[in-house]
C-alpha cells in the first residue's frame, strides 16, 4: 500500500466518524503543517495556526472528495488559516525580520564543515539572512508559492491546487519571487565573491 493509498483509507474511515483515523493523519502531517505555518506567520503563532487548520480539516472532512491528495488539501487549509490569522492581527510577516544586531544569535545550530573558512561562514550566514528577509518582504501570494516550491518541495500542480489558481499563475509567482530574491542576493555575491 502506497503512502497516498494509506491516506485515502484513513480519510475514508475518518469521514465515517473514526476519530482515531483522523488522529493518525494529524500525527503524520503535524510536523510539516507546523513548519509551513511557521514560515507563513512566524514561530510564535505556528502551533495555533496548525491546530486551527486541523480543526477546520476535521469539520470539512465530509466534504473532501479526493480530487487532490489529502496532504495538498490540508496545505490549502493551512495557507488560508495562516492568511486569515495575519489579516485578523493586522500585521505582516515582515514584522518577524531579525534585527541585524541579533543576527548572531540565530543559525548556530547547523554544523559547518571543517573546510569552511571564516569568510565563507560569514558570507553563508549573511546570505541566509538576506534570503530570509527577501522572502519575508514578498507579497503574500509570491511568498506562499516560493515557500511551497522551494522549502516544501511541492510540484507546480500541487501548488496550483493548494493556492487555488492555474499552474501558469504559480509559475509566474515563483519566477517573480526568485527574481526579487536574486535582486537582493546577487549584489551581495557580486560585491563579496566576484560572481557578477
């Protein structure tokens, strides 16, 4: 039985009122949904948004027809829940930007290889920070598209289903998002590494 077949079986059981089947789906996707929510609304609200998304999914489950994968459907619910959370709190994700003075407090959990020079490590950290800042400043639709593609690894078709738009629109949004990120990163690379 494939992973998708297992989801279909669990969804069918949950639609008949089997709460245990739905709990298994929650356990299966909880970590990924929390990660997605964190990228969209920040770590402080991620758990709340994820929980609300699962509650909405449970309530709407009888209407789920299986025209998309359960996972894609759940992503769409999470995106909409995160968007509603941002709107209701009247704030933008850019409020989550890291202050330049606090940047050194973040990112020390990853181990760098021994061949990295101090200069390369500083450049890597600076690039990560600039990319994160560029993504946070993107308009909502571009940020969601690039997050689902580059950070979550969804296909263009899955993103189109999750964002309820045509695949061509997804491609356009991802192109524009990458272009905006490049505009921030390329000058840094050109100035410090001779790439340009």
